[in-house]
């Protein structure tokens, strides 16, 4: 329907869809849903315009396809295709440029779907939002450049330098900042004191306090809070805005700080800051776990009586109330106090099999109450 007296002179493709999630949660459908507006649409535009004398064929890609992005395996793949496609089209003698954009700071479009936690994660990665004026200036510059793929991103060089100092900067960005020099004292190389060593010399109460402060600090960073005092020690992660991506990020940050391996299902197994604190103490100071009561040593009747005497407010404060309620709801015979019926037994077995078959993302989502399955 392009009029003859005003022929088509250029194509600019900007469409995209987000469907973020940890890699193990991606399905063929979630991959196809994100690839369709990128891959299928651009191929269609290429086919219907390849015979025209275009001045420009511009596709909006993303820096996630170049640098990677947490939880964006499908989106990264779609944009990596666009970058490769621009190179291929240029090789055919046709105009093409792929712009692997960083974050735009306006409140519309895909940036509008980012919540405070997502934005905080972007800032920690060293990417700053572009204003509309900055973005359009970069667009004009890119159109005039003779390059098939460009990466218009606004970097926070201070944040990148901090990543370099911690040994966490992506190799592709290392040329943007100077790596800090490592110096040695007269007594020899500086050796870092491990967290375990720092804890070993403290009384038990101070060990717990130090670890809890560390956990709350990391939780605050992941959620984008400026003050860790806002993080209630016993509050369940499901109640303070965690999802599968932030759960994995918290686990990764705690692994780096503690220097020990932690399960990807960390907040599923330990659903509050205080629960993670106790787990870290047991892992970092083996003697702290030596007095742990084993299931075989438990007086079941006595334990049930003791649990019944604990106020619900205290269980809520410790972050275990919701877990206990889920266990009660899933337990065989939960519907009545009589003998276990075959149907309820089957329900309990089905629940156990369901949990055993879940991937990491599924377990985390269920633990946080973000699923109805």
C-alpha cells in the first residue's frame, strides 16, 4: 500500500517482547514467543523489501545479545540473531544496521515493564538509562556510520571499575576501565581474611549478628533498597518481592561473599534472612552444627506439643509459618483428623512426586507462592 509517488526508502524495526526467567524455566513456547517479533518479523520485512532500493534497513537489537542478561536467555538469542542478520544482509550488498541498545530511561515501551528491582540490577551491571534526547542522537550517529552492528549503551564507568576490582567485569568490557593495581606490603602479598576466619574468633551471638547483617545487606542490594534496616530478619522472601531471578542473584552474591558453594534453591530451603543466617553459620563454622538434633533423636509427641505452644506471631516472625501451613495442607489426612484415607495418601504422594520433578525455577516459584499449580 506504499504510494508510487512516495516510494518506501527505509525500514526501522523496533518490536520486541520480554518473557524473562531463569534458563531452566524456558520452554519452546516461551522461546518462540520472544523470537517471533524479532526473527520472524525481520525476515518477513527482508523478503518483501529486498527488491527495493532502500536507503536504510535498521533493526533494534539489545545489548543483552552481546553482553548477556540475567534471566534473558530467550531475549538474548533473539537479539543475537538480529546482529548476525545485519552482517549477513550487508554481505548481500543490501543496507542494514543492527543497534544493540542499552536501557532507555523513559517510562513507556519495554523499559516501562521494569520494576525497581530490575532497574537496580541494571545499575549494578554498570548500565545507565538513556534519555530520549541521548537515544535519538545516538540513532542519528549510527545511521551515518558505516558499521553493520553498533552498541549504543550508556555505561557507568565507576560501576565497571568496581566490578573490575572485584574480578567480576565481563571480558568484553575490560578495555573501558583500568584494572586496579595489586600492591604488596613489605611483609609480602596481602592475604584476604576469609569470612570463616573472621567469625571463628567471635562469640556465638556476635557471629549470628554479623552474618545476619551481611545477609540483610545483600537482600537490600538485590531488591534495590538503600537501607538494610528495612529488611525484617524473619520475614519470608515471598513477602518482600523475591522472584526466581532475584533468588538466584541473592544466592550468587552470598556465594561470593561467603566463599562457599550454595544451592540454587537456597531461599526455597531457607525462606527468610534469619534462616539463611543460621545455615551460613553452620556451613562456615562446622562446630556450630555439631549440636544439631537429628530426626531420629526427636520426640515427636514432645515436638508437636512444643510447636502448639509457640504463638503464631513468633512463627511468622521467623519466616516459617507459611511453610508449615503448606506442609499441613499437603499432608495426607489434612482435611480431617481421622485415619488417612487412600485418596489423601495418594494426594500426598502426588505432591511429593510433583516437587521431585520440578526444576530449580519451579521450586523457587512454589516456595514463594507464585504459582497456582
